[in-house]
C-alpha cells in the first residue's frame, strides 16, 4: 500500500516560498520540488499557484501511488513504517479518510489543505533546526557547519544570510494574490514557520477567510513553540470551525531552554493551559525525539498525564544523523530502553525503541555530535551535562 492523500489535495511551501511536494519529502529526490518548464521551482512570491497542480512531479507521484509503487520522494515515510512507526502518510490518510478527494493523475485545481511556512522569522534557535526555518540561527550557522559532515550544513553567502535573517519575500503582492485564491477552496490551513504566531501574513490569511464568510468551514492547524501568542490571535481562532494546535514541547522544565534556546518553561506552560481551555481547540504535545530529549522522555510523559485531553505525539527526528538517537552509545541506548519500559503502553514507544536499535551509528556520528554540541554550548553559554549528566562519561564535563 503506497497511496497517500497529500499529492491529491495538498500544497506545501518551505520557508522561502518554494512549493514542495510534502513537508516530509526526502531531500534531493526528483519529485521533492515541482518545477516550471525552465527547471526552476514554483514560488509563492513569483508564480500563479494554480499552475503547479499538474506539473510533471505532481503527476508522477500520483501515478506511482495509484500503481502501488514506492516513489523515492516518499521514502522517509516508508522507512518509518518499516520500523513499525506510524508515518506522516498513515497519519494523513486516517485524518482525511472521510474527505471527498479525487484520486486521479491529473486534477482540477481545488486544494483542500495548505501547509505553509511564510517566513523564517522565529524567536528561538532549536538545536535540531536550521536558518532555513529560524532567523535566529543565521549568526551561528557558518561556524557550526564547519564541524559536521552534512550537505545541509553548507556555508551561507552574505546575501543569503541577510535574506534568511530578514525574510521579507512574503510581503510581495503575488503572495497575497495566491493566498486570496486559496482562501476560496481550502478547508484546512496548516501554519508553520519560523514561528507562525510571529508572521504577519498568517494573520492576514485568517482575516481573508473570515471576511469571505468561510471561517466556520475551515480548520486551522498550527505547529508552534507557543512562546508568543497575542490576544488578537486568540480572538481570531475563536471564529474558526476547529483549531488543531501542535505545541512543540520536547522536554519538561529547564531542559526545554537547552533544546529550544532560549525558551522559557513557565511561559510555555501558561500558554499551553490557556490553549487547552479554548472551546474549539484540540491540543497536541509534540515531542521531537533527539539525543537531547530521549533520556528525559519519561518526565515529559508524566507531565502530559496532567492534561488527558491533550494528545502526546512522539516524533522521531530522522535528520541530522549526528543528533539522531541511532548514534547514541550502546550504554545510553540500554538506559533509554530501561527507562521507557513503564511506557510501552504508548503506541509509539515500542517503535521508537525499535528504531533506535535498527542502526548502530556509534561512534560514526558521535564525534560530530560532540563537536556540534560543544560549539553551541560555548556560543549560548550552556553546558550539556548541567541537563544530562549521563554524557559526562563520553567526553563532556
């Protein structure tokens, strides 16, 4: 089974406005980015969005799925499924199984779902992030990238650094034209960033939908660090049919600041409780499982039990390899497995353990983990072992 609803009803953009096949698409594969006839990518700030819908890339993905073929662009989902983890594909198929979706290779332009990142503007610099999704990362990027062997960690040119730090492309008139066109058909809006609560165009889009009288037919979905939510946004959210809010919370207490610098736990918890009380809201706790978070996962699971109406979602970080849980030393893997034994009832925990053991990346990537972590610790005036003393036996003090 390879069918996924996403290529038949969804449009995704990255934080530079390029249209991408899916947020989970495997990098550097032929169908990752739909292309124009001149070979360049479709972009929200430059192109008519309707023209992307039946490009070669979209039609190829749809055709492969209809024929039961595994397209390389979807490999990340298939790898997770092979490891026993519920993938992005399976999750979306379940969510939209009752929607009226036409499964054909060529389709009329009628997207139901948009998954947009309209800026790199962010107030945090999470250790698993990049300047392509957080403006706060730009100043550290070139130096830390010298310490790791990874194609994404390339040197940024001065003009690119300025563009990522300012991220003004979404101010263009063409962006507003495309958003206005999409507001006529979409039934679900997924907003990411950067940090979506800081991006002006996200608020403008909500107002477009409200002004067209469609808000009660539209579901909003956010993936947010919940550190900066205005009163205006709370009021707008109340107008919509449903609000699905994914709160990026990887750890309970002070460790969250280390992972998502400089997040404040008290602010996060206060905003989380307020979201939890919104009548039209469905709240998720999204934990990104990395080498930094997995050793304190039990503490987060225990905290989440205080909010039984909020779903705890555990998402294994696939990239970069040097903070992936597969590169942990064998002794720490064993410690993780033992700590998680009381939580095997959680539907994703057994799969996470299986995934962790499925490849042995220690010590291959551990040296890069050490260099990367120590550089960021010095740059941010932090210390890994203040939060995770288990690493004292592995070159950290």
